[in-house]
C-alpha cells in the first residue's frame, strides 16, 4: 500500500516528462499563433486595404491611409515596397488589379487616382465633386469604379480617362463598391443608406437590392464568388452573391467595421470598435479566437488569397498580419525537434524596430515576439533588402519601385 502511494505521489508532484513536453509545445503553438507581423509606417488611421486578387506571382497588400499616402507591401511578409505620393487629402480606399501592375485609390481631395504599381507613377486622376470613399478596378483592367459622398457610382475608362456612366440610386454616401469577379458587367455597392445594390454596368439599371439594418461598412466577395459578405452595425451577413438573398446572418456583441470569409468558406474574421480581431466558425457563428494587439478600432480585415494569414488595419495606423493556423509559413517558424520555443526571424531594415517610423524612411514589417532575443539582424543582408539599402530602387518579383512618385 505504501509503495502504491509513493508511485501516485510521484505522478502528482512530478508529471511525466512527455506531459510537460506536450504542454510546452501547445503553449509554443498558441504563442506563435497570436504573434502578428506589425506593418508600421502610416502616420494616421488605416481605413481600408486590399490584397492583390491573383496570388500566382506572389501577392501584395495596398493600404489606404488618412495621411494621404497609400502604401504597397509584400502580402506574405509585410515588407514595405513603396509609397504612392500625389494625393492632397486622406485616402479612403485602395485596390490592385489582377496582376498587381496597377493600383487605384480614392481620396478626400475629390479624386480617384490610377497608379503604375511597378514604377509608382501616377497614370490618371479622375475628378469628382465630393469625397471618394470607395474604388475598385475591373478584372479586365480597362475600367475603374468609384463611389462616395455624392451618392453616385461612376464607371471610368482607364485608357481615355473619361466617365462612361453614372449610376444613381443610393440615398446616402456610397461606402463600398466592387466588380463581380467573373463578370465585368455586374457591380455591387453598399451605402450608408443601409442598402446593398447590384447593378448592370451596361444599362446602369439596378438588378436587385438587399436591405441591411445599419450602414453597410464593408463588402467582400468570397473566393469562389458564392457569397457576398457584409458588415453592418453588429451584424455579419452572408448573401447569395448572385441573388442577394441572405444565406447566413450572425449578430455580434460589438459594432463592426469589416468582415472577411476564409477562401474555404469555413471561418470568418471580423473587426470593430473594441480594438480586437475576432475569428468565428462559418457554420455555427461560434467565436473561435480573439486576437488582441491593436490600439484603436479595427477598420478593415481581410484573408490572404491563400488563406494562410489574415490582416487587419486599424485606427492606430498599423496593418497587422496574423496566422490562420500555426505552422511553418513565411516569417513564422514552429518548434524544432528539441522542442524549443518558436524563433521568428523577420526580414526588416535596420530602422524597422523603431517605434515611430516616418514616411520616407525604409519602413517595413517587424514581428513582435514574447522573446526579446529573436534574431532580426541577419535578414538585413538578404536579397530582398540589398537593393533597398545599397541602390536607388527596391526589387521584389516583377516590382521595381523607383524614387519619384512612389517615395522611398
């Protein structure tokens, strides 16, 4: 009997090593999953950003900012590529075309601008009578779409720089516009009038309408174009993208600014005024995770094209990139065979560790880790940053951003 008590006490006081190992491994994975890449550089709130639609040649992030200086970044690492300079007011919306060679932005200076995303040069400026709050670019890259405080949607010809048609119907500010992914003849919009509208771009007529319970803060088409995701008030609604018939609706406990559906249609993320990024199950609406780190309301959330990460833009002026599930991906590394802690190694310029990065400097992403000894310096000599440090332009894939309109 005494022998049995002794054995039991050993297991109570000193759990088997494999239990400690499994517990440590789980804690490491949890720490890894909640560690975001912090993309600094903006000096004002980030109201909107977008991933490049086609990830075949790598993918990018273009971010709008109220400082009037939209930025282009590597979508996987968050590395800063360049800043588009030319707007004279806050930039509310930004999008990239299919192959990431063109960018379009909408601003409080009453213009939408088209940019060469390779050189950073301003190609076109489209004048409006009021603030431009939303922009998109057609899959063909021949037309852009704008909407704003004048309650109108406008379709513009890129080559000629002319307005082809004006779509009337919204009774308040147009907050969101987008082309259907596989049909440049259909357009979707959402407004402060609490209405989601589908339009025929050829006739300018409304095809169908759907009614939200609050101002439509965000719209996004799912990867397979099956669902249209909207955030309005405290509700996330998944509409049939072809008919605008609601398929699912979830009511949250916080006022939302944005929602995004995973490419596999299994989970979605949402962000709002509580500073947090929430992850939910698509089938049940059950909250799966809460990611903390922003120091202001979250204005925009988006899943990456491959679904491995999702990003959030905030009032605090940062874009943060989070892992969807912990694994070796990008700058994240999992535990090694010995079971040691994760050792993230971001590629960052020397000044990326500064808490107050200024526009015009080599701003980049850095990984905030619980371990102060995370190696960072080795990456400064990588090919990605060699041209940035030692030359006049920064190469990444087919992007070579020169000094000039895109300031570095």
